């Protein structure tokens, strides 16, 4: 199955995900998979003053990402 959006992880985001406990990694991965289908789900926040940047919160973690054409670039996981 192909998704409408291609998701790429920045090197920083990859390192931050790897540093999480496995339980939290699975939650973040599910969120990333969902963003590949709909990068603008209900409840996500556009970051004011930052062109094309969005933020999605899950548990105690925040995902910062950019949407460009048919691509979602995961920049940060904090």
C-alpha cells in the first residue's frame, strides 16, 4: 500500500527516536505512519511564524515536522 505522503526523518529526529524507550518508540512510529496518510490531523498545531512547520503532541513527546508537496520531513522529537 502506498501512502499519499513520503516521510523522511532528519538525522536528529532519528537519534532522538532511538534514544526513547521501546514503548515510546512504537508510539512515535505509529504517529509517523499516521502522518504519512494525513499530515494535518485534527488537533495538530501549525507553528506560528514558521512557514510550513507543524507540531503534534503524543503523551510527553512532541513531533515537529514540515510538509512540502507530497513529503513530510520529521525534524525533531522532544
